[in-house]
C-alpha cells in the first residue's frame, strides 16, 4: 500500500496505490487519484484494501475490528483511537475473536456488557456499549450487516453530580489563592472568568488576545495524548472580554516574561494532568466544595445563567455544539424554576404571634 504526494502549482494532491495477492497468488493492483488531503487518501486506501481482499464475503470479528480501528485512527484523535482499542482488546476481542460478525447476536452483546464487565460501573458499561454499537454501525454502512445486534440493549446511569462553586465560594477561592500567591491562581482565575476548557487555556497565546477590541479568539486546545489541535468541537469561537477579565489580563501581561508566547505559566502538574487534584486539595484546605479544574467551567456557566445571560449567548461563548448541553447547566443553576414555589401561597405563623397566643392563654 502506498500514498504518493504530488505538488502541482504549489498545491498538494495525493494518489493511492494498493497491491494485494489474491487466492491464486496473482498480484492485483488498484489506484485512485487525486485527493486534496492525506486524510481522504488514507480513507480511500483502507476501502481499496477491503475491496481487493474480498472482505465483504465473510469477515471475522477480529479482522473487522482491525479495519474499524484503522478508520478511527485516521479520522479521530489519537486518544479516542487508543481508548477504543483498549476497550475492544480488553472486553470484546477475547470473547468473539474468530467469530463471524454476522453471527454475533444481541445476547452475545448483553453477555459482555452485563456478565463479562459485571464489575465495572454503569458509566463504563454505557461507554463499552457505545463503542461496540459504532463498530456494528460501520459494518452496516459497508454492507456487511443488515442490523445492529447492540441496538435495543440499554444501560441505565444515574445523572452525574456536577460540582460547582457558589458566588461566596468563588470569592473565597480567589481571595485565598491570591493571599498565598498560589502557583495556580492565574489559571483558576482565567478559567472562572472565561469558562474555557483546560486544554484551551493551555494553548492560549497572547496573539489570541485582543485587548483593543476586547475579544479572545479560541481556536486550539492541547491534550497530553494528542498534543495541540482543534477545540473539542473542532470549531473556533470568540470570548468577549469582560471588564474584570481585561484588568486581570493586563496585570498578567505585566508579570509575564516578554519572551513567553503563552498567556499562562506552564506548570508540571498541568502538563501531567494533575491540575484537578491540586484544585481539589486547595478547596478542601480552605473549606469549600472540592471541585475539579473542569468544574470551574461549569461554575462560569451557572453564574452566567444565574445572572440572566440568555442560553444562546452562553452556548456561543463556551462553545457547546448542542443547546441541550447548555440546558443541562440551566437545570443545575435552578434558574429555570426560580420563583415557582412562590405560587404555593402558604404562610407560616411567625414566632412572635405564637408567643403572644401562649401569653394570652396563661392570663386566662
């Protein structure tokens, strides 16, 4: 298999060449051209290989998963690919291995999820079910299956408790962190003021911050496994800098070395994914809700909603791809039901009135 890059008029285009030997030992070759990017070329390479190998006649689970994972390796982040590979290798491949995929029944899927993975949490079970459903869905798209054997199987999960800080806890966190000059003070402050994800903050450069127009251009995010890449939704967005955020950024810029392109200091705990633990420990020390770093984003969102910012604006600022996600925070903030209990119209007798009645009874 080979992908050949050609430069023409200053632009790249790609040619795919695939060679295999058929059952009689004869070499067969197929070629496709011209693709505008390497990603499309790699996808075509896999599809040609399947076609030449007569893959669609009868395919085993392990052979199909090789193809499925190859697709994910090309199309998705490295961390997604590694997670899928780990889950499939651990839970499904040992059970089905040489089994033909069109022979796998719903009862086989149920057995893995509820019997083999019985010791795992409901959230893990739901994640495993999601992965195997995707593997079967791709087989349907490519004509190997008629129906998905994982459809109809359900895993019930209780709603996760999202921890957020209230206004007094926010004030206490920032005050105490400033007082002791905590190394993560700038990171926590900017997270609370902007609602940016940890990886977006990590990638934030001074060239992304425009203090003249009052906007931050959020285009990139960093993870330990993928390095720097697009944001979670693969879309850029604008954060309108508030007055308090502007003051903080100006102060931060004065304290930052001129040679540094990044807004926030690179801390080893941040690079190693330990930032959540650092924040939790500090919150416990000062006696407030022990939140994780990502919970500062939820704190920002609930504060915005509590202060009456419309859902659509919050959604745009934080970069949610679905309004349903933002609505979940609306329920968390309680803003959607605010004042509803006033309709009870129930009055509780005051303590003073009760005391007066007791005195009157004694006189009689």
